[in-house]
């Protein structure tokens, strides 16, 4: 592969990765606590869109904070997994084309 072709491939990959980030940033990931009573909707850009707390449970402040952390961390793991999967897939697709 010539130098100019390689540079062009890198530019195309960079643009595709930016498109992937934009797509993921606009996606809503829904995390929830183990008991499902607290839910966090998190955009791929790490912006919290909504927090839902079930009114069927009486929480102490400490329990509520723990469930919020759990739901938020669950949503964060989903975002990270989606980013890693999408980027890895794109890179492997490019390597396969070479």
C-alpha cells in the first residue's frame, strides 16, 4: 500500500469513528438497579436524561443513593461496551479490507 493510500485510509477510518461516536452519543442507554426500582436513562455522551424511582418502595436516603449509583454505573457500562464494540468492529472490518 502506498503512503498516500494509507493516509487516505486513515482519514476514512477517522471519519467513520467520528460518525460512530456521534451515533452512540445520541443513543439512550437504560441502566437500572438490581431490584429494578431505580432506573437511569443515560445518553452515550454521558448526559443523564432521566432518573425514575419507583413509588412502590420506601427508601432510606442511603438505600436510594446506593440504587442510583448502581443504575448509573450499569448505564455507564453499557455505553462503554457499545463504544468498544463499535470501534473494534470498524477496525477489524478495515483490516479485513486490506
